[in-house]
């Protein structure tokens, strides 16, 4: 999101329509992003790949 000069959690939150606190909690790993959060990020930045915003890991078997 920094490519759109969104250097603060407040600016990122405004773009995707969530609270700055939610953005900070996701960034710091305090909470996992839910489906709606992920959808809002991808909708707000359709030209950026999913992997740029989110770490992709394999689920434990």
C-alpha cells in the first residue's frame, strides 16, 4: 500500500474502509485478517498482487 503513498495506518484504513486500529492489529499480527478485510484490500488495490499484502503459507496437515 505504500505505492499509493499510504504510509500511515490511518491512510490505509481510510482507503479500505476499516479502523486504523484494525490495520495496526493485522500488521502487528495481533489478529488475523478476515475474509472481509482481505476483500477490501484487494478491491482497493486491484493492480497489486495478493502476495504483496499477505504472506502465503501452507496450512499444517
